[in-house]
């Protein structure tokens, strides 16, 4: 089964009226289509993923491995997700997290 990236667009994530940054859903969908990533890294736009103490949360699932990212707030963060997915599609396995995203990784409680 291919890795899957779940991007939260739930009760808090992307809600600018709550002071959070927008989640660029259309940008991500277009990037996945443009680069043919869906076969290698599934993209799902999800309702609430949890850890609501963070905002703009994503979850990369690969078998039993879970990589949680939170507080994604800039275009560069989402561009890094696309680049990460492209590297996975090239290498056929989950590669190292881009440097820009390392500080956003967390372990849910």
C-alpha cells in the first residue's frame, strides 16, 4: 500500500476566522495531479485529525509508521510537502523529512 498524506481541513485547521493560516487545498490537489503523485503518495483532505492544540496538522502514514506535522503556516511548508512526496515517488519509499519540516514534527499524546 502506498504511503498516504492526510491534510487536516477540520474544525480548526485552515480556519482563518480562528486566527489560523489557510490550508492550500487546491494547490495541493493541483500539485499531486501535475506531478502524478497519487499512485505513490495518496493525498486525502480530512476532517479533524486531532491534536487541536496545534493547527494545520498533517499525518503521513506508511504502514505502521506515522509522521505527524503541525503548525504548518506558510506556502513554503506546503511546497516542502510536495517536494517530499515527489522524492517518495522517485525513491519508492518514504524519504527523510525535508529540513524545513523537521521542527514541525511531533508525537501525539
